[in-house]
C-alpha cells in the first residue's frame, strides 16, 4: 500500500490517563510515514494531549457528547469518517454504550475495532443491553486484560494487548527524585504517592482516610496526588476537613510522571476496580514499592517484591500500618529496573509498536475477511 493507513481513535478525551497514555505511547513511536492517527474526542480540557497530537500531524475532532446529544454525535462522526475515508476506526471504551458509534463507522466503510480498557463499569444494565449491538458492529475485538475482554465481549473471542511503556523513560533516577524534592520543598519527608484522575473507581476518598492515619503515626509523611477530574473538589473539601492541607499536595496534570515515581517512597492504589492499570507497570519500572487493592488483577505484577495487595474491607488504619511498614522495609532497597522480567511479560514499548504496525497493516490488507 503506497498511501498512509488512516486510523481514527474515538475516546472520551485525550487527557493523561492509562488509556490515553497507551495510545500516545504508540502514536509517538509509530512510523508516521506509513500511519496517520487522528482523534475524535468528546471533551477538551487544559493539560490534554491535543496540542502534542497536532504537532505530530494528527487531527483532533470534537464531537457533541454522546449522552446529551446522541443524534448530533453520530451524525458528525459519520460525516468525519465519510469525508476523511478512514481505513480503521478504533473505539477505546470501558462499556458497550458506544456501540452506535461503531455502527456508524462500519456503515461508512471503515474496519471497526473495539478496545476494552476496563473490566467493569457502573452502567452495568445499559452495558449488557448494548453488548450484542457492539459485537455485531465490531470487526476486531481487543482488550487490555482477560477480564476486560470478558466484560466487553462475553463469550466471544478477543485479543489481549498489553499496555506497554518506554522502559528507559521510567527507570529510577536520583536526579528526578532531587528535582521533585526541590520543587515541593520536601527534604527529609516520607513521600507517599498516587497517580490517577479523580474518578469514582480510583477511590480517592478512602486514600485520604488511609493517609490521615499515616499522618497521625508519621509526622514526616506527605501525600502527593497527580491528576484531575470531576471529583477533585470533593476530595479537596475532605482534605480541608481532616486538617491535611499542609500534608497533601494535589499537583493537577503533570507530564513528568516519571519524575514522581522516582520521588515517591511508596505508592498507594486502593482502586475499586480497574482493567490493567498502566500506572502500576510504570511504577514497577522505577522499582517503586506499592500497596494496592486486591480488586486489581494479579496480572499487574510483572516484577518480584514490589507489590503488596490488601482488601478494601480492611480498615484505613490497617492500610496505613501496611504502607508505613513497606516504606520502612524498602528504605534502603535497590530501585533498579527489573527490565527482563517486565519485557518477558510483554510490556516493552518497542515490541508493542512493532506488533501494532503489523496489526494495522494486516487489517487493511485482509479487509473483507473479518
């Protein structure tokens, strides 16, 4: 094929987060002479990837919200796909309510791909009702994990794609640690960390309860949270009500997460549910010990000795005790990257990009056989 393969990714917003980082990791490293990536988004916010996408030659289309303006959403999407002649349309999603968008793309002649990025969602009934339509209008089914695939496609077959990362970028570096300590004036502090957008599944309220107990027992404790989201004002209120304002730092969106992984002593990640969180793979690359909820798939562990799992039914105080214990135990631990272990689990970005290029090329070459 002489011309570029044109791919449209449909997402909620191109805003730093696990799913979005996955797409950008591929986009930044894919052969742009052979592939064009464009994006249809439903929300544009400050701190997003939109400017970077345009710098790399991609287009960003804003669609009306599917929930409030479904007809306009589908009409505009159909017009975009028809006008631009996309070879492939990929819908990244946590539920099957997006099925009509895949139907529109398929009708316009594109190869349709659904990529499941979560293993459950609050909109369960609507999801299960929409699932047959999604399956009917999806040529290729992808998922970030076994559970995410079963959630999206039931008993239909699907391909698991690991969310890979650049190992060199996330390795522990003392200069990164020094940079964050200097920026936030944290000399001599014990730094507990969390990186996720402020959405219900990330369980920030419990995280603050846990840290309140840590702060009672460790007067040098500081919590740093990276991310934005609708629930951030509620969490800020809770921080104020617990008199933790001087001990909790909310950074907002940062594009240097790798520096924070090096600065953190322990990461606390009490999610209610997840697909397979890329953040936890990135943390392992930097040798960061972490305390995570046992709701998160065991497959997230791709190294030895870094992850401790704990039940959300345990008290905030017992989580706090565990986090403090981990920090003390790992204080002098080696933070070098367990590179071969991570690579053997399929999380090396170079391997993923090569696979993705072949995957997209084969889809176009074999069009009509799906």
